[in-house]
């Protein structure tokens, strides 16, 4: 059985990744918790691709196991794509999800609802070794509302309604969100890659 190490300590991300890839044969998904350690990687890249590559590469260099990392961001058109790559630390390095959401609402305070178009984007890096790595992208378009709604999810989920829906991500049960989310869309691409190439890497 081939092992893939998820280069994240975020429980919510790990859950989504394992759910999306749960039925691929001959693949064992490991997390950093499996090794009983916590690894902090500084996300100082200026794109999602650079951040996901850095995380996957650094984790691979420690454990020598093909590593999977993602970086995600919320991009709001009306405020020049903010918070973008700074989504996780929009309100500061140690900001909570609520802090980040509140800053976003403040910055959108004078923006009417019809101009609050936004999208989530995830970029996954699958790092097999220093000479072989791949990227997979997923996007989910929607809009930002002016109040918190829902208790599920994480991050900006209480403020984001995906196109074609009336509920925020945070109002959706996990199985509903997992049909349409940006991370799941990227994982679908990765899943297709694994199914086609699962015997090709060591």
C-alpha cells in the first residue's frame, strides 16, 4: 500500500481530504498527527501555488513520504481580491476565524450585495520528490453576505453563499458542502490523477 502524507495540522482540511479520497484502493493517507508531531511551515509565498509547494516540499524533506498540501484563499472582487493569499491571517498572524470574518465585513460595509461577488480557490501540490510534483486547482464561485449564518464549516464559511444555492457553506451539512467546495473540486482533479497513475510513484 502506498502512503501519502497530508502536510497539514488543520483537522477540518484533513477531514475533507480523507473524505474525498477515502475509497481509492492501495492508498493510505497519513497526517502529521500520526507521527505525533507538529510542523510549522511559514507561508511566505505570493501565490497559492508557491505556498502549497513550500509546505509539501518541507514535509517531504522531513519524512521522505510523498506529500500532499493545499493552500486556499477567498478572493473578493470589490476589494481588489482581498483577503486572497492572506485569508488565514487577514486580521493578523494569530487571528481567529471570527476575527478574519469581521475584518472582511468591515471592509465590505459600504459595498452593496449585488457587488459582493467572490470565489474560493484551492491549489493542491502533490510532491513525490524534488524532481516530480504536480498542482491541482479547484474554484467555487459565490457571494459574501453581510451577516454570519450557520454553525458548520470553518474560515469564511458563515459569510459565503455559493452560486446556485441559498445556504452559506456553514449552513450546509458536511456531505452537501463536500459536493461543491473549492477544496473538493481540486481533490477531484487529484483523485483522477491518482486513479490514472497510482502505480507510477514510489
